[in-house]
């Protein structure tokens, strides 16, 4: 793996997301499949940026500034996708029976009894943490304490959010836990793996005060790359599922 020299945490999500878990929220019905298709596309682009930024040789080829910018751009795509997914969740239970169009489209909502809403909301919060982390990581003059406060901590908070969001996504799937014949199960499972990989990366990115270096730069890059590949796969799998919904 490449020896990345940008501040630890110069990679996003998440999505989570992801660093992005892709919960099964609002999988029923009508024209909302079009929103889901864009969710998959935006997540795929964001995951591609994260995979590229952590790929062997990329840092050496483009330099620190371009590498950090790649992660920040990817985090913006993740946040855009997460907000669309949040829109799906807040509107999922307000679709008139038997119809494919909402009478009133909501941009915000509170659905505490809906696991899909919790997954989307916590994931969106995580992507915002990654926006902060990757933006601050573009600043080349940060000291080790500043990296800890401005880069690593938001990155760690975002990683926690994505793990929590992935857990809510599992809850939304319901029982039985093993549903290998269902595409939605594979999407959630793969994105759970991605969230775990990003969590490992975040732990490895902790800056050791005495050296000013991350705990394990190899795990930072490996976790980021593996997580990004998982999220890309989950996003691509989401496209045919939502295309069928919208047809």
C-alpha cells in the first residue's frame, strides 16, 4: 500500500458511505425508484474517488494536495447521496396506498419508529463529519494536535456514525438475518463490511503524539481502499434494484 503523507483521516466515509451503508428504506413503490437510482450513482462516484485516493501509487503520482482534494470531492458525492437517501426515508411512509406519487413531498421529517429513517439520518450526519475531516485535511500546515482535533476526531465520529447506520440497516431488513437470495440483503451486508473497514482505517489513523504519525499507515490505506470498493459494489448493486422499482 502507498505511504500516504497527508494528515490522517484525509479520506471520507463513510458511506459511509459511505462511507455509506445503503439501507433498505423506501424500497417499495413507484417513482421513488428514480431517487434511489441517483443515490446509487452518487455513492458509486464518491466511492470511486475514495478508492482512487487510497490506491497504490496515486499519492506519489499527483502529490498531497491533489490526493486530499480527491477525498474531499468524494465526500461531497457521499453527502449528496446520503441526503437523497434521507429524503426517501422521510417520505417512505407518507405515500398514499396504491399510488406512486406523494401528495406532499417532505424535505425534513422525524420518524423515530422507522429504522430506515435512523439509518439514513445517522449516515447523513456521518458524511458531514467526513466533509469536515477531508476539508481540513487539505490544509498542509496543520500541527499534530490540530490534525487530531480537526481531522482525526471528525473522521472517527463519522466512522462511528456509519457503523451505527449500518446496524440500523440490518434492523430494517428484519428476520431472518441470512437472506442471500435477496439483492437488498447483499447491499446492506456489503456496506456493513465497508463501514467496518472504514472504522479500522479510522482507528489506524490516530496520530501518535510523540511521533506525529498515524498508528499504522498501511491499515489507513488498506481500510480506506477495501471500504471504498465495498461501497462501490453496494452502490452498483443498488442501480438495477431501483431501476426495476421505477419501471
